């Protein structure tokens, strides 16, 4: 863990590159130095049925939720969250320049007693040096 989920309105696909958004926030998560590479997940889901604000057809949204494991202080998570939010704002500058777009990020900390994982990816990435994907 950390897992970043992006839920977005269908109209956003016409206004922004959702794949580029995913790449950008992934890069920000890696660069902030807070999260283990093996735990990072970024996924985006289009909300095919949604009503945004006053239901105007031009209205769109991207709602990001970052779930992280326990153990990081609030200040550390705030810095990481700001870096992720800034990366998203850069990619979504076009929609954000209009009065018909909403962007959000919430960070949720999982209770370790209520979180199960089985992931050999961690062992694979720990056994070899990280490669720069840039």
C-alpha cells in the first residue's frame, strides 16, 4: 500500500488525458520518497453514471482517494498528498481553468488489524535494485 484510486466523470476523457494523469501521480508518489515502490498502485475508473453539481453537461470531476498503511505522521502525509495533488493539477490545468470541473484528493489510513495482503511483488523488488523508469 499506497493505493491511489481516481474516479472520474465520462466527460473528462474528452478534456484531459487520463492515462497521463495516472502516470503523473504515479511519478509523484515515487518521487516523494514516502512510499515503497512495490506497494504503489494507481488506477482510474470512469463513473458512467454520475450527476455533477448542478447537472450541467459541461460539469466534470476527478476524485482521488489515497489509501495508505498506518505509521506515517500527518505532516509526512500532507507533504506527499500535496505533491500528488500538484501533479494532478498540472495534468488537469485545462479543465481546472473552467468553472465546470472539480478535483479532490482524500488520504485514508488503513487500520493494520483490518488489512490483509499477500504480494510477492515486494520480495521481487526488494531483491533487485530499483531502476529509474524515466
